[in-house]
């Protein structure tokens, strides 16, 4: 199984919502498990896209109630860890796809890169390290490109 984390803001634009939904659909179409923070915004849109075509969606929730996630989760893990749950999301994923995002998204990007996980950005953060560092965000222009690349990277 390939685990693809989709990360982004709990509040998002209509464009980000549409992209996230398409990413979720593509992850499910290719047989991957979508991992997300289980909340609203980009997370909910990606979950809805995946679940809508029968995909598996795992929500890693910040609070203690496994029923507090969005309605499209197949399963949820209630961590009670708040934003620290971002480390669980990134550790679980083979590849991370970032769509738009807020500071929580930036923390997930940093954690994933620190863990050596590939990060694909769709109109997300851009990073400029103060010195040469291996890796970085791989830019994608559209949902299908991001997911295809994610599966290529996950399969090695």
C-alpha cells in the first residue's frame, strides 16, 4: 500500500478545494491510502474526493475524539496531541502533497523534509534555505501531475 498525505489549510479557497478534491480522487483511483489531518478545508476536500470513488481515507486528528473528523474519513486516530500530530501525519506518509496552506502546513512540510519524505507542492509554500540542503519542495502545476509524481516517488 502507498500512503499519500494531503496537507493544507483548514480554511481554503474554492480553487484549493477543487484541486484537493481532484488529488483525493486521483490517490483513490491509483489505489493509495489518503492520509490527512481529518479536519476541514483542504483535508475535507481531499477526503471527499477519495471517499467519493471508494478510496480509503485515514484522518490523524489533533483532539481526543475519533468522531470529530470530517464526514469522509474511513478511519480516524484521535491523538490528543494538537498540532504535534503533524509529525504522525508526515511519518505515516510515503509522500506528502501540499496544497496552499497555512503555518500548520508549513510545519508539516518541514517535518516531512526533515524525515526525508518527498513533498510535492501545488500552489503551496516555497522555501529558500540559507545554505545548500538536499531536497526541497517539488513543484507541480495540477492535481494529476502531483499524484502521478507522488506514486512514482513512493514506488522508488
